């Protein structure tokens, strides 16, 4: 039987499946306050996310003059402690995300998460959303010695989910995601509603979706144009 959908779909988490910007903003501002820095507005924070907690802190500090290792060492624990306790206070799946995940699972597609978020926090967010059991693999930014945009992070996620590169499509929202997918030779769909700091169409993905209602038709189209012989 010829499949109309890819065997495996790997997702980024923040800005792709979940709008976590309210809780990330709150945690960042707690961290900045801990080192005497001014708060950052939620719109700005959306464009700072994508490389993990430490880089988010560094980028937040850069908005008010930067910070050395001592400042980062004080700010980062404040961020992590607060965020662990408030990981899903206001974070919500994007409209249509759960329905799309359900449809993919019903079609026999294996789902996985590849995020630069620390894996414990990724798991906590997944659990808080009631999504335990949905994903065959969940690799965070500290699961390996490397993280996105290094392709090894995405490749390891595919392997952990029991998938193969030729039968996988990735869904992310930032240049980091596109770079990782390109280096791993995996087709990539850009979530146009996410946290990118430039227009989604300029990120270089194979397709852009503006709502999860478009995900399955886009996956079907891309699957028909790449690695067809693998199926």
C-alpha cells in the first residue's frame, strides 16, 4: 500500500506546536529582574527563542547592555526555577495542532519532538498539556552533546523514533529549524505563526503553513515530491 503521508513527522515544540511565549516571557523577566535588568515585552521575546534557555538569557541581557558569565550564572537558575514551576500557566497548543496530531496518529504516522528546550522542561510541558504518549521520541537541547542547527540532533530524534531520514518530514518555525533540516537532508515545513525573527517565506523551507489545518495537505504534497521510492 502506498502511503499518502510520511512515515515519521518530527516537530519543534516552542513556536511550532505550542505558543509558549507568555510563560517564556514571564520566566525571562524574572531572570532579568534577578540581575537588575529591565523587563522585556512578549513581542520581543518571541524573536529571541529558538536556541535554548541559556541563549534566551544572553539575548535578553543583550537588550540592556549584555552580561558576562557571572551575570548569566545568576540569571539562568532564576529563569529555570521559575519556568519549571510555571511551564504551562498560559502556554497553549496552536489552533488545530491537536486535531492534526490526532489525524496523523490515526493514519499511522509516528510523531516526535526535536527541541532546543532542555529535555526535562520539554517533557514537563508535554505532560502539562496532556500529551504524554503522543510522541515516540522527545530529544531536547541537552539530550546530546549538540543541538539544532546541528543536524545530529534531528537525525538522532528520527532514529529514536524508529524512523528513517528518507521517510521523515520536519516541522519547525525558525532559521535554526530550517538549517538543521537542510543539513540532515530532511524536507522542512515552516510554521508561519511561530517565533521566527524574519518573514517565514524567507527562511528557505520547502513550504509554509499559516494554520494547522494546512499541515496534512502540505505533508501529502511534500511526501509526493521527495523520497517517493522509499515508500
